[in-house]
């Protein structure tokens, strides 16, 4: 198809995505639906007279409207200080598991029923919602610069939400897991993890309004990591909104903090040989023992910054999958925070007084660009003298990520766990978090 653009544009890129699979959902503990899902579409980007044109379609038979719309949009498009990906050999990355491809709807239903039965055995009165999906995707990417790539990947994702309603109290707690391989998801372990936190929720505890240590679980650590997604983005640096701009090589964090972005992790949900612009993925050290290592770029922001793309141009949402409908943006692949010395239980045992935060409401509230957060605690627990006394209600936390991770880091947990399909993080214990309770 790109041959038809010869002589009409300076550079062009064709992105074609096909995916198919199955989705099973349980509501109130009962099977609600089991269905096949599929999508197919193309996206065309081109540069004409120095401006970017973009168009998408679900019609894979007739390319003419796609080309015409992309050419027309270039008349009003943004300036394009780059060319599309040149020919390059990407690394070998494990992202396809035939066991996931063979996973039938019947097995997904059975896994869902096993989750429901395991949690209902603990408390039959819980309102449970369970979602299980598996899929296969095929991606084709071509550019007029000579890049031509194909990739086939699998995906398996589970999510569980439990709701308990009592007089004057509504508890909603969730967990999820995702992987490109069947061995990467243990559905019964997911159920047991939820049950363990539900046991902590059996008692209520009251916390005083004051600054105190907060232990963020790997799930709760998203409160601390999400502002870094913004701060370490080359786009934020270009816009002048990143607190890390101009600090490459500087000690901006505690020396115990190391953070990597790695698109080559075997079977990770976002792992791939190349990003959605055809640039090979790689492992990058973003924070090296507290020092700012590098920023993430896609082709457009790299062109503006007069540097090279880091292979972090992706379509779709931050925590979602690929989607041909959206133009690429700077996005993480797999972020890994290196662990520390103490186990999660040892961190709790060493707390004289503090709060465990597992889930929050309104993620991203506050001034995320500056690192400020202010969130209601959805699932959190009060700790005194090394003992979890119970769940807290009507409690808020507030602080600044950059201040907490530079001068207020107490300890990083030893166990590094998956969270939200994007992060591999330990529990993170910081001091001086503002805690307010009604």
C-alpha cells in the first residue's frame, strides 16, 4: 500500500493490527457472559510538506479512503521534525505462548468458577465480579524508510473485585494479573491474595490526623510511580513541566532507588520486539541508584529534542493494550523497581505506627506533573507496634513523590511483584506522608 504514496509524501508508516480471543465475565458470583472478541484495523501516518497526517480504518480491503484521509489531514497536521523508523533488527523477545492460544472458553469459565468458589468459601456473602480474557494479536508495521516488521503475541488477563456492604460501610477491593504466558498467571493465588486482605478488613481501626510512615504495597505504589511516568517522559521535559528536566546524572532520589524500563522482559504484558513505531525495544536505566539516567522518547518527541527514540512510542492507554485507533504517545513498557532487604512482613513488624496503603480512589489527583498527590484511601490498614489493627475508613493521604523518594525513603521491600500489568515493584515504605482522618 505504501507504494501508492511514492512521490506524494516525504515519509509514511502503515500499522495493521488484528486480534481475536475470548472474554468471560462473572457478576454477583454467577456467570454473566462468555463471548468471542475480535478487532482488525489499519492506521496510516505520513509526512507531507513537513506536516503529520493520520488516518485509521477497519476496512482492510480498500486502502484508498485511508490514504486520502491521511493526505487531507496533513494539511492541518502538526509539524513533523522526524522521519518514520528506518530498517533495524529488533531483539528476540518471548511474547507468544501456544498454551494461551489454545485456551478455550470452557477453561476460562472453569478458572472463574474456581476463583468464585475459593473466595465464597471464605465469605459467601461477598458480591464478586470476575473477568477473564485471553487473546492473540498479529501486528504488521511498514515504513517507507525500509522498516518491515511482523509480530505475533498472546495475552491472558484476570481481574477480581469483591464488594461487601454492611450498615454504614461499603468495602470494594480488587486484584488483577496479566501475562503473555499461561504460567505467568495463577488464578488461585490471585484469589488467596484477595482473601488475605479481606481478613485484614474484618476489623476497623481509626488513625489520627498527622504525618506518619506509609507502607505502599506493590499495588499501592502506583501512587508514587505514576508521577514518575510523567516526570521521566521526554514529552514532559520538552514542555518544561518535569521536575527532572535538566537533571540527567544528578542525584534526584535516594541512592537505594533504581528503576528500569524494559520492553524485552519475557512474556511481560507490554513486552514486544519493537514499539508501535517500529523502533526496537530495549532495557533502559531511568534511575540508577538515585541518579537520573535517561528519559523516554517516541519519534516525535525525540525529533523535537534532537535525540533518538528509546522505543517507547505506543498506541492505546497507559494500562491498556494496543489500539490502532490512537496515534502513538510516549509510554512505559515494563517498569521494575529494584527490591531491598526486608520482606513485607518484616517491614510491618518494624513499624511502631503507620499506614499500609493498598488501593486509592482518584488516582492522579493533585498536581501529578510536580509530583503532588492527594488521594482518598480505598483500602488501607492501620499498624501499631508491628501489628495490623484493622482497615481505615474516611482517610486521605497527601505528599510529594519527589520529596518522599529523595529524603523520606525508609525501606524497599524484598519481594518484587507485578502490579497493574505494567510495574514490577516491591512494597515502598516512606516517612512524612500527610494522613487525614474524619
